[in-house]
C-alpha cells in the first residue's frame, strides 16, 4: 500500500482502517444497493450513522446532558460569526484572547457584530505562545471569553484553559479529541472536522443548551444553534458522507482506547520530536516551550535555504506536508490522532541524518 508519511496541517491524514472500511462499503452500504451518500438523510441507514456519530462524541468527551452536540457546515470560519451572533447578549462586550492567526480572524469577525475587548494580545510575538491567566484584562460583564485552544499555524497550545466569570468559548479545530477535557468548563466548543475528526465539510459544535436558547429573534433560523439543537442537526440536509466518515473515526477512536489513550500517544509522539529539537543546536522550536503543541510541531533551521532543502529531501523519503504555513515559514509537522508513531520515528531519524550532513 503506497501510503506516505502525511504531515499535512489540514485537510489531514485519516486512519487507514477507516478509509478501507469506507472503500469496502462505498458502492453498496449494508446491502442497500446504494452508497451511503446516495440515500435520504431521513432514511434508516443514514439516521443510524448520524445518531451513532453523536452518541460516540458524547461518550468520548463525556459531554453532560445539558450540552448539545451539533453537526454543522461552513467550517470553523463560519463559527467566528455564529458565536457572536448567537451568544452576544444585547449591548454586552465579548472578551477575546489573541494568540495568533486563527484567534485574530475570530476577533475580526466578532468586531463586525459588536464590541470586542482583546483581553490579552500575544498574536504577533515570535516565538509564539498562548496568554497566561495573570495577564488577562477581562471585562466586568462579558457575554463570553473566546480562545483558540491550539494555534495550528504557530504550534502554540493552551495547556490550562483561561478562567473568567463569563462562559468560555474555544476554537478547538486542530486539537479536539486529542486530549481529555472537562466539558463543563466551557460554554461552547467548535471545531472544523478536517484536522482531527474527518474530512472537510463538517463542523462540530458543543454548546451549553441555556446559552443556545438565549439567541436573538433577529438571527436567521439556519444560523441559530437553537435550530440545530431542536432538530438533532437534521434541520436541513447534513453533509452525510462527511458525517459517515466522522462516525467511522469515532468508532476507531473508541477501539483504540478513547481520548485517554490518544492523549498518551499524542504526548509520546510530540515528545519525541521536541526531544530531537532540543537535543540539537541545528533545530530551534518556534513556540514558547510551555505552550508547545502536541498536534502541530513547529521549528526552524539555521537558514531558509536549509529549510527548503530539508523539505525537498524529506519529500524524497515519502514525508509530505512539512512546509510551514506561508505566513510564518519554517517547518511544521502536524501529527494529529491518526498520524502513526512510526511516521514520527521516521522524521526524527531523518532530522538526525540531515543535521549530520548539513549541520
Ligand atoms: C483550520 C482552522 C480554522 C479554519 O477552519 P475552516 O474549516 O477552514 O473554516 C479555524 N481555526 C483553527 C484553529 C484552525 O486550525
């Protein structure tokens, strides 16, 4: 099987077993004579998949009953607008932490819809980091506090979530299901699927039901969390094939031992790379060490020339997707849940070899 080491930041690697299963039942889903993507979203086959995906998420993340789980569309980018549309109670300010590119985009959208207080700004700092609790300048009566749990581009991840009196909203697009969470610490969590959950096209939202219920009448039906809550995410046609793949990924995660097992594996994978970086004078980690991401490992080489050469030679060894985001350069190894440990070992071995020849 010609599967390469796929370090893509997103859309990203999916478990091979999941793709094989989808392939096996692509033409004839469970004896129906149709593909799952060719059938009604109100029929029994799709409904079973839809309900199982929701139930598996609830189980994997221990989501309490007073929270709804929604399967939406429009990506995390739509959530940048939907959060303020739904949660901004009339005339109130929303607190935002700027920790980099993605939170900056969320702030930009929220400003279109109302008042934003930037509670901490570390968005343009290199090396990059997340905000510390003691530096937060929180508003007195904020509608919510927004953070990005893992800045996919810089590789800076929140290790201890911020505390405030307002409900906490987190963009977890690139680290949802990578580690254990206490859902009751949050008012709302959202994540585009294409990094750690499945293919692009599905957006997961976990929302405390009382917050969703506070939506203003002026918000269109389709853009209300409440609408999707009341209709079990079947208000309109859901992205059926994406939800099906998500269902397979959640089954795969359960079989692998769930979020606790994934967290241990993710820590081990990331540690191998950070140990390789710290053990050399040649490689330099991009993120401030206490905020180093377990999902997106970012680092630099002594020159941009060497970085280009590194990426090209890695490519010849079947390692793809290592080029850092165009806005920051450098190297980024994205090692989501589905990325196998052998691929990390291969990269560590290549890093040593490359340093020996070029260091
Ligand atoms: C990828 C990403 C987004 C954007 O997701 P889309 O699905 O493209 O809208 C937002 N936030 C974070 C943290 C991301 O990694």
